[in-house]
C-alpha cells in the first residue's frame, strides 16, 4: 500500500466544495480542512505508485479551485492502530 499526504492551497470560496468532492475520489482516505499555510490536507491510500500518480496528475489536476499542492510520500507508519487491517477492506 502506498500512503501519501497532500497539502492543498485552494481558492477560498471553494474549500468546502473541494473537500466534499475529494472524499468521493477512490484512494482518498480522509480530507481535513486545516489552519495555517494550507487549506486542506488529504490522506491518500492506494495500491501502487501508478495509482498515486493518476490521482495527483489527473484527478486532482482536473479539479477547479485547487491553486497549489505539495505531495509527501510516507515511508513508514508509526501508529498504535493496525492501519493495514483498517484499510484492507475493498483494496
């Protein structure tokens, strides 16, 4: 499983609309509206790097209102939760 965190700057009047639309995209596990330098943070969990590339370069690119993104690829998870078991359903 490939996990990525995408930091998103959005047009101010489209933040909620974008968050709602993003949660409908396969591979988008969670979307948070946040304070600070970015407007939204999306947690992505997909099977392959190709799936991640498709999500970032095709699906997000097609969404109007996204001004800028920064994608961080997770190397290892440190969690008390069994993330593999939580997200294995339907993958």
